[in-house]
C-alpha cells in the first residue's frame, strides 16, 4: 500500500484496511468486485506530479474518516500503464469512483476536502441510511403516510444525505404524483439538486408529467400521423417515446416540432433533444445523426 509523503515526496509503506495499491493483477478483485459491496475510489497518481503529492493527504484523511464505508485504491500511472490507458487517464491526479463495477464519477486535478465530500456523499453510506431503510419497509407494509413522515424526519436530521430526498421523490413518482415530486426537487440545496441522479430524475418526471395526459397511445400515434401540425400531440407522443427508450422516433418528432415552430413550448424540442443526448452519450450513433438538427434550430 502506498502513501505519498508531503515533505519529501517519498513513497512510504503503510498498513491500512481502507487503502490499497492497485495493479493489473488485482484491479478486478480489488476495485470491480469490491465496488459491488460499496464505493471504491481509484486515485491515479504519479510521484512526478506535484498536485498528486498534495492530493494524497486529503484522500488519506477522508477515507479514514469514512471508517470503512469507502475503499481507496492508489494506481501508480507510471507503473500501471495498462490500467491507465484502459481508463483514458490523460492528466494526474485523476480520481474515478466505482460502484457496481462501473465508473460513476470522474474528478480531474486536485480536489479539496469539501469538493471530495460533495462528490462522494451520494455514494458513501451514512447513518441516516438506516432511517431510509426503515421508511421503505413502512411503505412496503402499506403504511405510506408513516413512510413519508419518517423520510421527512430523516431529511431534517441529515439534510446532506442525497438518498433521502431522492427516495421520497421516487415514492411520489410511484404514486404518479409527478408535479409534487418536481416541486419538491426544486426545494433541494444546490449540492444535491445538481447531482446527475437528481437531474436524471427531474428529466424523467418532466416527461412523465407530459405523458400522463395520454389516454390512448395508438389513437395519439394515429392523430399525429394525420395532423402533422398538432404540436401538443407531438410533444406528448415524444415524451411517451422517450420514457420507453424509443429514442429515434422521439428525436424525429422533436425535429418535426422545431421545423413547424422552433420555440414551441419554451423550446421544448431543443431542451428534450439535449436531455436525450446527455442520456445516450456523445458517441452514440443517434446523437451523431441528430446533433446537426439541434445546431440548426438553436441560436
């Protein structure tokens, strides 16, 4: 296990159950498999890079403060070139957080303790997670009102735990109370509301609120086919397609909306297209195919 000394930049051997040295031979077991049990933070570093030497003491303090709820794996980029290349490491330090064998967060450059806590908080277990588990159990037993009360109390006790408001919103979503859930999301503090999971949930709820007006999908499809200028019907059908991951017909409908009325419904088509692009990723073929349309109708 490796630790960077801040005074003389020497490599020291330490003994910690929470910090390990990663290599090509142990990466799968140490990082990928362990990430199924809890979050694993991989620190790609080099003793030649000054910011890495400043970063390590912050990581050391943080990981021991979590007391086993976060595993830190240091990967020497100068030695483990295969892993470094596999994960596209172009600058040091780079931190990658793994959960369930996937990278869920990537941080480039030196991170302060506050910045790290903000990024890791949505993944590292907290004491209030037991309150969340109790509330979900209450809901499953049919005591919905008590579950909401328990969740609300837990949020007051631990407002920094992002899993609590997200769970509450998901319960509201389950009950088709989309407008209430969206309103609740707007009340969240910036450090929680800006997370990728909350953004994805906000987008999903927005589309659900629109698609909730649909009573007969087949009739709606027929209506859009016969009345090519019925913009509201096109908006509703596009939301239905997005929620069902039918992205190509959704994107085509959005292009059609922009061609008829570019700014309709507060630029719904452009905003929805961006949300699809963010979900699919820049390398997806549909993104490459439809991105020129977005540029054409965005000023």
